């Protein structure tokens, strides 16, 4: 019989209700885990703003190896020890979406048989969090799976939160499951509750353009992008021109803003 996660979570949080629906995926027996290589992980993501990260142990919802910015950005006195201390910072109106987003990610990974290469997939979406100023601002959440047990159950991930309020205030309520470490997966999902309230996502970018758009969001030059993708700088510039044309943007700053609002990042 599968043990429920609350048996180990000293401070139960809303996501436990989601995770307990997937005992075949998330291990829920207490385990000591190694610290992942943060330097490698940060190289696989983009952080267009002030950010922090923390490591989460799914077996008991404890947090460790925090980036010091978490104290500054949220005005905390000490590092949060349990995931509930993070979820308590989320805007109450966004909690339902966060729970649904987690479920959507897991269901998509099941659908694409992604558990065999779980550590090469990243999930991301946005929600509002309370800041040190006492208000709520839009954050971009990225989760990278870093450790599994011998049976393949997920034990650990690194969560990265970036404040993107300076880029946009608009949450697309889009959930992404995308590939890292060379994988090309890109799965874009709209939260059904908001599908009738906002305009349909403009599916205008090719997979290659989305890939280049991600590097643009990282602030990479055409030369660096060409090195990463092993294509010519001229090809990169052509793709960049097409991205700007399709999005009706004048510059890369505008297109990054729209990419967040349309749920491409």
C-alpha cells in the first residue's frame, strides 16, 4: 500500500493533494538525498531578472541549498525549511492554478512517456508571489528534475523563481513542459478555466524559432546562439527577423514580453 505524503510533511501544503494522486511517480518514503549540481542546472535555464533557487525533497517536502536572493526578494528572516513556507507566499487567487499546473505537467509527462527521460524535461508556468515590498508580483517558475530512485520515482527537483514583473504583469496561465540537455520537447498547455476568458494562443513560431527565442530571452548574441545550435550567424539573424516580424515587435525586449504573455517561455 502506498504511503501518503502527509505522513512525512511536517507542514502539509496544497500540492500534496496533487502529488498523492501519483504514488507511482513520486516516491513518498523518507530518504536522504545528495545535493545536485546547481551550476549545471542554471546553465540549462534562462533567468531574465532577479531570481533564486531551492532544492526540494519530494519525500518530505523539505527545502535546502537555497540561493540567498530568496531572503532579499521575499523579505524573509530565515531560509524556508518546508514547501508550505513557499506556497504561503503565493497569491491566494493563484493557488488553484498552481495545483492544476502541477497536475497538467505530470499528466503531460505520462502522456509522452517522459518518465524514462524525466531529468531531461523542465516544467514552467507563472504565478504571483508576495515580495519584500509587501505586494504581489509575477514570478516565473521553472522546475528541473534532478534525482530519481532505482525504480524511476522522482525524489528531488530544483525550483527556480524569477521575478518578471519588470517584463509583464499579465499571466498567460499557460503551462510548459520542455526539453533540456539537447531534447527538443515543447508542450504548451492552456489552463482550461481561462481558455474562454483570453484570446487563443497565437501558434506562430516554429520549433526552431522557439528554441532561438529561448536564447534571446537569456540575452545571448547571434554569435553565441549560432555556437549553441551549430548553425550560422546569418541563419540566426534570419530566424530573429522572422520572430520579430511574426510577433509585430520592434526589438527583442518586446518579443520577450510577448513570449511570456503568450506562454512560450
